[in-house]
C-alpha cells in the first residue's frame, strides 16, 4: 500500500508543468542617453541624441511616455517636454530668445512606459549668443574649376552644402570668406547649394535660400606659351611649353607666308612640338599655335613667330 501511494504521488507530479522561480515585475527604466549634442540654429537651440533601445533590465524598450529636456542656468531653469517616439535618433528645436546671453546646461532623460525615468544624460554646456544672420544673395555660377559661389554675410565662418538631383544636402566645404570654389562637380549635372553662417560648433545660422546651377565646360585651355621656331634640316622646328589642364586634348598649328592669312597645317597634335617640312628654302614663314580641350573649347592663339626656311 505504501508503494502504491508513492507511485500515485510521482504520477501526479509528472502530469503538471514545472513552476520556476517567481520574478518581480520589470520597471522598464530606459537606459541613459549618452550622446546628447546641442547647438544654436538661428533663433533656436537644436538638440540631437539617440534613445537607447533597451531598459536597465536589458529588455527591449518598445516605447516611452515622454522625453524631457532640462535647461539650467543663472537666468533659466526649466524642463521642456519633447514629443515621444520610438527608440532611435531624436532631433528637436526649442526657442532661445529669452536665453541670449545666458550660460546654460542641457540634459535629457526618457520616461519609460511605466512612468519610471532614466538618469539624466551627459551634459552640454553652452553660452547662448544672438542669432547669426542667414547668408543672403547666394549666387552659383560656372567657373573654370567647376562652380563658384558668392554671397553676402558678416560671419567669421561659413559651411557650404550641396545636393544633386534626388539627393539630400551634404556639407562639401567651408570658408572664412563669403565665397567658395567647388571643384568636385560633374559637368552637365544640376546642383543645389545652400550656405550656413557659423561661429564655432555650437553657434550657427539657419541655412540660406537655394542657389541652383548646372556647370558646363565653356572655358578653353590656357594659351600655349614660349613658342619658338628654329631652322632644322630641310624643315622649320617649332617648340612650346606643354599645357597642364586635366582636360587638355591637343594643339592646332597655323602657318602664314609673307602677308598672307594663317591657315591650319596640323592638329590636333599631342606633343608641344612640330616639324614643318613643307617649306621652301629662303622663304619666310610665320607660325602660331592654339590649345584644345576634350570638349572642343579652343584657346586664343599665341603671338606669331617668324622663321626663314633653311
């Protein structure tokens, strides 16, 4: 009988699921933000940070009730509510008109789905300055190097942004004067430019209105220099200095006799030299040379040189 009772107990235990240790409910406290960044943007303070995707218990953070931005300083002490969203990158602006001249400290924290707040983030310290003026009258034009930008402004520094069709603006350069030469463009492609004034990393204006340009290569190579001619053996030998343009394609050589008109006798040729063997002994010839690029733009001609055929 005792044996049967033991078997009954064992059978009853085998038919039930195992009950593990009882765990306390999670608090769902968001992990602290560690990458808070802030800068003036026109008449606002722009903050950016990343809300981590985990809770302090290592569980996935699915949402937050609120995000709070704390502004502290001698003349400012406030907490600003930022509209909540899913974990990931955050960006928000706050007016700063009443903060100009203040030395302030910024921090953010997230309120989890159960109302528990994370620790405050890393601190950002800044001195709020009057808003920088937006660069005006931005003009983009063709230049031999690519695109030349010019604008009006009085800031100590500028950032230049460029977007190609269908693309988002990307910073392509910086300048300490109100002009910039962009040599990293492709001919025939339409670009949109904007300019932003800056005074250090934390103080920047809003971006300017767009300037749109489609660069085209309408600029000829430089005129060849140092053309000279000498008598050779049954020929007149011409030499000049080589052009250095990246899109250089060749040279045209022109000749005239006595008071006649110049006529093209060779080209385009690659080398900065030419041997004219179609000459008559004792006759005077005049020569001039032009340069060509791959688009077909032709430079002006050199000053002519005069040589008597041997």
